[in-house]
C-alpha cells in the first residue's frame, strides 16, 4: 500500500495540474474577444501621495489590528516600526513621540490612550498629503477615552474598534471619507 502511494502521488498530482491547466485553456479559448476586466465595484488599492507616509500608514494598520485584538506585545512591535518610519517624515515629530509612548506603555489601556493622539496626528498628515488612489475612513467611537471619544483611520468601511477590541468591536461610526 505504501509503495502504491509513493508511485501514485506524482501521477495523481500531474493529472490534477493538467486538469486545472486544461480548464484555464478552455476558458481562455472559449471567447477570444472577451478581455479581462476588473469589476466596477472593486475598490482601488489604497496609495497615499507620500510614499514614506504610506509606509507609516501600513504600520499604523498593524498597530490598529493589534489593539483590536488586545495584543499589547504586537502593538509595541508595530509602534516601533511606525516610530522608525515617522522619523523620516517632515512634520511628524509629535507622531514619533506618541509612537514612543505606545512602545513604553505599561499596558493595553495606556497604549490605547496614546493611540488616540497618534491617530489625530496621522489623520492630519494624511489629509495634508492626500491620496493617489483608494479611500480612507475616519472612524469615531464616542465612548472611547472615558466618553471623550476617539478617532482612528481605517481602510475599511466596517468598524473594528481599537479602543475596546472584543468588548465593543463594532462601536463607532464613519465620520469622514478621505479620497
């Protein structure tokens, strides 16, 4: 039985690959006038005008995801990368300081409090820079920071609240769209 499996697996793999290839060939040959198009409803990929700010935003997304999950260690790692990238940005001195405070924070709640300041800074930087493509959403949770409210940036319309994580994952609303 074991010998059969050793001999049969390469043959079976070749048949599966050939079948997949034949199906693609049939699809491509069935209508030679049809061109590949992207669906009209597909959102454009997000691209900020400033490449360095774009890289910082990518780390901000990782930080946001870590806070949504309540993962303080991952939040520190993302904040460290964000801080390093922000050092290269003009006018991002406060962003660098705030990222450093997230790295030094004793717990997730202190990280979330500093995240509010970081988000406000980043929102201002993104608005000043602008986007080449895609959209960003400025989200707001009125209950964050002891009912003072807190903003954050998201590339999705759906709310994933970094201030409360699983406790109140969808608390908040989109306040503005940056395009």
